[in-house]
């Protein structure tokens, strides 16, 4: 049994190789993982910002509804 692992370049992808034993695709670009982590963190930050803006909008809508009800109460009591 041979201890060497055979890799073959993935056609059309400079940094990718296939492990011929497990058939896994391996990215040989050392920066690719860090770039992917940063992209994921940036996407999460954007989702968080949208979520917070949505909460704030809903809170403002609720306050406007309360003000509207108070105004209706004031006008109907006259």
C-alpha cells in the first residue's frame, strides 16, 4: 500500500486539486479561507443591520398607532 496521496489539478481552477483517494476537492489558496470567513462575517453584519432597522421601524409604527388611538380618543370625547 502506498503512503503517497495523489492529487490532480481541477480543470479551469488554478487553486483547486482533487484528492484521488477520497475524491475531495482541496483549495490550495491559503487566503481563500480567510476571505470566505470575512465575506460570511460581512453578510452576517448586513443581516443584523437589516434586522435592527426592521425592529426600529416596527417600534415606530407601534408608537404611531398609539398616537393615532390617543388622537381618536381625544376627538371622540368632545
